[in-house]
C-alpha cells in the first residue's frame, strides 16, 4: 500500500479528511486498519496575511514546505483538503516534491459521473471569485453558478469567523440552506461544498440540492490510490494540463 501525506491548511477540514480516510480502511480492509498516513500542518495564521493581499507565491512556498516534510516522512503522494489552497498550488514554479491529487478534479469527476449539468460552488470568496472550479467543470461540459455578491460575503464570513474555528451554528446552517436554495432556483442540479469545513455544517438532509462533499470525496480518492485500486497521481503543482 502507498503512504498518504495530508497537507493541512486549516484544522477542522483536515481532521474530517483524516477521519474519512481512516474510516475507508476500517470498512474495506478490516478493524483498526488503514494505509499509512502522515499529516503536516503549518498554522493557517502564517498564510492569512498573504491571502488578504493576494500573495499566492508566498502561500505556495508555505505549502511546498509541508510537501517537503511529508516526503521526508516517507509519503508516496499527497492530498490537500483545502480547496482554496489550490489557487496557490496551481501557480507555475518548481515541482512539488510529491505528486498529488487535485481536489477540484476529484469533485468535477464525481459531478460528471453523476451527469450533473450545472453545479453551484460554495467556498471562500477567494475560491468563488477564482478560476479553479469554473475551469475544471467547463472541461467536463458542465456549467457553474456562485451565490450573489451579498451571499458570497455571508458564506465567506461564516467560514473564517466560525467554521475554521470549529463553530457550527443553526443560524449559519439555515443561511447556507437558503443560499443553496437560490442556486437551485438558478438551475443548478448539485452544489459543490468546496470549503472543506462546509460538510460539517451542511449535511445532505438540510441541503436543497444534492451535495458534492469535497472533503470526503478526496479522502475516498486518496484511499483508492493508497490501496492500489487507482494509479498514483502525476500532478506536482502548477497549472493543470
């Protein structure tokens, strides 16, 4: 089995990814068993000033250091359960020391298998305003929608003031459900929960649309690679080919 390295960027989302990966092992290998996994986490506070100023090069350097640590720990490949971080990971630059799965590709592949036509995208404002999901969805023949500007601000505020700090309130849950309902009215047939903490707040039973849970989808894809059901990834950062 291949050794997984998890590149953490925020604590709550990576904890969910780690648990989901191990639980795949419990279900498919046996009790208490899963492929080797190592997690590296440089505090999000180190990156937030660069996010606020749009300095993605600085963020890429921080993330690359985590990948180097994972390589030294013996990992064979990595995943980053933080969608927004892929804005920095996709920048041109030196190859990362490990190949990795790209979370947006994993989500878009699942949407394509489900024959979705138009996907709503919920994440940080950096991600909702950025090119990552529009590009991967369009490459598979799907359209996309993001919330209206005022609702994007609500989604972003809840992420950074609440979700990344482990705060999950009923008020936020209802606001997100309302916003997803608006995406349904605009023709979406699924919603991608592409801040890795959002699935902890919005469960399928409260969402007006079928959900694409980026965190658990990534964990399952990583498990498939780790046990050899899928070949190893080849992406080492930089623009997707």
